[in-house]
C-alpha cells in the first residue's frame, strides 16, 4: 500500500494536497474571527472532493478483483457498525475521564439546539402555522445535511496528509524504506493525522486548556477509528460516507429525532445481516458448482 500511496505526485496535485491540508487548517482557525473564512473553508471542502477522486486511486489494489456492489455495501455497513461501537466506547471513556469537556460539550449541544430550533409560530387569526414556517424548517434541515456532508470530506484531508507524511518519511529514512519495513511509517502517519484531527476540532473556538485537552483526546480517538477504517477498506468514499452519515444522524438526534444514531445503526445492522447472508449463500452455491465441475472432469 505504501508504494502505491507514495508513487510520483504531479506539481498540481501536490499543491492541491497542501491546500486541503495546511490551507484548510489555517481557514478553520480564522473562522474564529471571520465569517468569510468559514465560507471559504466550506468551499475548500467541496473542492476537496475532486482531489479525493485523484487520491482514491492510490488506495485501490490492482492485485485483487474489483468488489461487487453487494460487497461494497457489506464493507460500508461493517465500517459504520465498527465506528458506531467504537465511538460509543470513546464517549463513555470521555464522560468518565474528561468531565469538564463532557459538560462543556453537552452545553454546546444544548446551545446549538436552542439556536437552530425553529420555533413554531401560530397566526393569531387562524390559529394555524404560517406556510413560511414549513420552508424555514426545510431550510434548517438542508443546511445541517450540507455541513455534515462536508464533514465527511475531511477524510480527503486525512488521506492527503498521510501521503505527504509518507513521502517525507521516504526521503528522511531511505534505508529503512527500501528494506521494506514500512508498516511503522504507515502507523505513525495514522497516529499523527489522528492527533491533528483532534487538534482541528479545537481550532475554531477558544476554550480553557482543561476542556481543549479533553476535546483533542476525544476527537483524536474518533480520528483514529476513521483512519483504521480507511486503511482496512482501502476505500476513501466508504470512509467519507461513514463519517458524513454519522455526523448527520448525530445532528438529527440533537433536535429532530431522538436516538437517530442508534436507530440508524440498528437499520444498518439489519441490512448488514441480510446482505451478509446473501453473500454467504452465493459463495456456497458457487463453491458447489465448482465442485460439480471438478467431479465431471474427474469422471471423464
């Protein structure tokens, strides 16, 4: 994998990777002071999709046959369930270890909910909800879907950082690299990008260090999970989808649907069981067919 990830990079792609990594972090920090910086950050996340198209090809293994749609679906459902279970453990760990951050984050969710909730207004004459209130709700939901979808594209940021760091390690430690012992470099990039992922979740706000450390550790662990999913699936878009859907369901659970994450995970589990059962049945059927062919050849 490391050989494919570090194959020659064009100048245009190199600068694009720098923009979606270092540039994105600078803009994220500036969102503290500038609304325009936040708008530019969103635009950069949209543009990172096209960078991801280029980088995704470096993850795909040419040695193995391409996966079927069913296999890709199973890969997604497995990845989402792994992240759901892992994030649950992380949240329990955080609530017990970083209580100041946990209380602060709960307050942030409450404040965000109060700010985003569209209050139902009733016309004094008719006693009915005005028509524009419906469109305000649709607009609010649409904005949440948009921002959470962009959050999934942070995985392009991670992959770009991993490639850049691997290229640096390749240049600094050529002897170890050429010896084939590269797993250490891959794990190191995974660790470093996870730490950066945690730090990035504190750049846009000013908080006391006791809260900031809790945020860094919590989101770094989340980032580690995403990174492991990325390396396991070797599929950038599966990881992007897991990230985006988790964020969407988490936001929905704040003020639209109670336990949206858990309900969605339950639905994903049901789909996973069905798809996995179909895949196992098909493999067994294919195996029996091969055995019949072999028996026919042996009889001849």
